[in-house]
C-alpha cells in the first residue's frame, strides 16, 4: 500500500490518522506542494492524480483520490477497527461531524485558495487571516453544537476515535498554524488532547513525516 502525501496537508494528515487507526502498513511517497513549482504538477504525479492534489492511495490495483473517499474505501476494505462504529444513525452523525471539517472548513482555507486570494485578488495577509478565522470559527462552533447532541464522550462521538476525529485534529493544527485563538473551543481542545495521547494520531503529526 502506498500513500502519496504532503507532510503539512490537512487532507493527507487525516488520511494518515485513518491508516494508523486501521493499523495498516503503508509506504509514504512525499509530494511537496511548494518545491519545484509544486511536485503535484509533475507529469508522473498527474498520471496518478488528475486533480494534482494530495493524498492519493494506491492499494494493489486500486487507486483512490480524495481523502474522504480514501477513508470510506479503507472502512469497507478493512472494516476493523471501525472508523464508523455503531448504528446507521451513529455512522450518519459521525460522517456529519467529519464533513463539517472536510467540506465546509478545509476546502476554502487550503493552499490553492490562499494563493488565489493573494495572487489573483490581491487580498493582503491581514484580510487573508480574517478569511481563515471566519470559516474556522463558524465551523468549530457548529462542531461543538453537534457534539452536544451526541453521546458526549472523550472523542468527537463517544469513547473511541472515529472518522470525525481524523478530520478534526488536522484542522485544529491548521488553526494553530494560522494563529487562530481557540480559547473559546474548550470541547474541541479536550478532544484534541485525548486524541494526541494515541500513537495513531502522534505518528501522523506533520513533524513526524518524510519531506
């Protein structure tokens, strides 16, 4: 199994967490998004991922792009331990939490969007920071409200880590990297602390990846 990823990519980070939670062995192939004009645009990688994004998972003759699709694939192909435990209702709620991050926060704050704001729309750094904070804070507020409707365990949904946690923790790291004040999000900070006690999460940290 091979994972094409970038150490500081939130989507790659969440995929590494999922692979680690599944206790799967994988070879990492770093794709640096800012070196050599962006290694994701090389002809070789373009043949692997038509979007020129990371991550890409290759598992035998199966090739999957998009981190959420990768996690769904892993859940079906390697069902234990589960990233989506419980009943159909539970799984829907876990997916909803995960998608608050993966669909509504992360995509509009990632590198390509920030570069477009800066280079094409001449948005200065201070206004870029306001943009980033707006979507992170609104998304995190919704996440905490949704958490309160669930089982209220140590993790995002209950007392075991799930797909939701795999999405949340990289976004927390991204918020800190962008110097966002997270002091109002005490529930999310508690979840983050619990997650980072697990090797599956600590092994996935950007600082622990090949460059």
